[in-house]
C-alpha cells in the first residue's frame, strides 16, 4: 500500500504557476501526505543526525562525489558527446537506419583520453573495493592531468 501511495504522490507532481520545482513538490506532499517540504526536510535531517556515521561510509560518499565530478569534467573537456543531461535514444533498429551509431560504437582513442579513462576505471574499482587511499591518489592524478589540459587550452601552450 505504501508503494501505491508514493506512486500516486509522484504522479501528481505538476508544474507550479511560479515554475518553482520545490513549490510543485511541496503542493503534492501536502495533497497526499499532509506534510510540507520544509517539514519533510526537518524530519529527514533529524533522522540523519540520529544515525551513527561509519567513517568508511563518509569516505566512500565524499570520494564517490569527487569521482563523478572528475568524470563529468573529463567528459566536458575531452569527450563532450559522452556528456549529456538528457538523452534521446530511439530503438536500435531505428538508430541504425538513421546512421546514429556513435554513442554505441565510438570512444576517444588518443593516448591522453585512454590514460585518463584507465585511471577513472581504476578509481571506480578502488572505491568499490574500499581502497579509499588508492582511489584518492588516482583521483588526484586525474585532476592534475585535467588541470594541465585546461591550462594548456586557456593559455594556448
């Protein structure tokens, strides 16, 4: 029953006249659960503060966020077609018929890209294995490499 109540709530979030997403969410919360967004946030914060945080969980979270920021930075700088906020992907047959196959078949192959991608893969594996120090060191290297590339682009060197 709880799943159905959430589904009803979720499907009843409609644009607010002010175009504010938080106001649209607040209205749906009040309509379905008699709670405001501010009240929900307060309850959520209270629950979070009540919980004991394992230091490994904190390290994992911080490292994961920093990792995904580095992935996005890499994509924006060196693989822009891999970076998108919304995707339009028709059926495979339709894509082949229209010749839209780059997202399935292409990837950068120059040494600079390959080196950074290999490091990003290593970071992901290290985070998943709980080897946070190794992941942090590799992430630092990725960001240094991206800084150098960005500096070269900005200064023309």
